[in-house]
């Protein structure tokens, strides 16, 4: 059975990440994209770093040799490269297109898990559940095919972000280590910030291009604190508890949250088939939940991380 904490973590991640696409699109009018990502991680690193220093002892903060790979996978791949591709790609695509392309993450994760992990295998029933969930996402977002073919390379970059996000989550699971997910994330955020600053400098972006004002502060505050520090603690904790394949299923719910948020906050219309799409997404989760993946769900973290420290 899936534990209550796992469900709550998944719901929290879905809601917070669901607002990321709207906030990102709004923030790109104020920030150069790569600098936006770097500043996001500066904010998140300060918030989460302060929390960790207040709640963890010295021994719990020190990474061991086996933790380095997990920190690098977190900072360079899941945070740095994935979000660099996402933010740059969204400059050339709508929030809906970004959300649905990123929802390919659950499809891609089992492919990497099958190669790199011994304890996560997708059954035929699980494959059906993934396919049904993706159909539900498409019904919710109701994308026009032209949305994926018009414009520059934004869609390709967004797809690349889905690939690196799936790969990074599997690499974190593979790395092992003894750090709990909150401390690992706190170490990974500065790594991601430095990496994105290097990309920003290489792309010729300038701090002078930032248009500071209330919209910029709100967008940066949301992606830095709520969709940054808070969401990433929940997300990486979810990966530790549920595994990469199950954990990344939240990206099926993200477009649903983005669609409802756009309707409630921005006055965007909802596709006529959205209601059917919600039910189809739920059906996909129901299929997946019926022992479709050979990874046990419990209130305990995976057995190989025997020194895991609960972040509660």
C-alpha cells in the first residue's frame, strides 16, 4: 500500500510544480532565462540552507563519499540542466505546451530505470497505466498540433528537460549514500546555482537586463521559495520513498494543476474535454497502483538507504 506521507508528498509536489510553468512564463518577461534559474536557486539555497542548519546536527550535514554522486546528480542534472532547458524552452512555448512536454517524464523514467536500477521494473500493466495517464494529460491540456511545430527550438529544449529530469532522478536513486533528501537538496542547490550562472555568462546574459518590480519579485519568490526550496524537499523525499518511476508520476498531475490554476488565477479557458481528461488521468493512476511496478510501497524508505533520516 502507498503510505499517507507518500500521497501527501506527491500532492504537494504536484501543486507547487504545477504553478511553476505559469510563474516561469511570467518571470521570463522580467529576467533573462538562465539568470532567472540561477537566482531561483540562490533564493532556494538561502531558505533551505537556513532550515537545515537549524534542524540538523553537524554529522548529519557532512556528505560521505557515496553522497557526492547524489549531490552532483541533484545539482547538475535535475536542478541545473533540467531547469535551464525548461526556462529557456518556455521562452518559445506556452505554459500548456511546457507542461505537457514535461509530462513525458514518467514515460522516460522507466526506460532509464530499467537500464540503471535493479529494483524498478515496469510491468505490462504499468506500461498501460502510463499510456492511459498520458492520454488523460493530452485531454486536459487539449494542445493544438500546431503548437508543437510552430516557432523555434523551444519545444525541443523542453523535451530535453524531460529527458534530463528523468535521467537525473534515476541517477539519484542509483547513487545511494546516507544523507537524507533534505540535506542532499541543500547541498545540490548551490551546485545548480553555480552551474546555471556559468551557463548564463556563457550565453552573454546580463544582470542589467533584469526589470525589477513587483511582478519580478513575485515570480522569483514563487519559483525560489515555494516551487524551489519547499517543492524540491518534497520531490526528492518522494523519490527516496517511492522510487524514480513512481515518484515522477507527479508530472502527470502537474498539467492538471497548471490548467486549473490558469483558469482560477488568470482567467484561462479549460478545454471541453478536460473533465474527461481528469478521469482518464485518475484511471491511469489506478492501473499503476495495482501492483504494476515491482517496488514495494511502505512508510519506510528503500532498504539500501539504511541510514535515512526522516525530515519530519
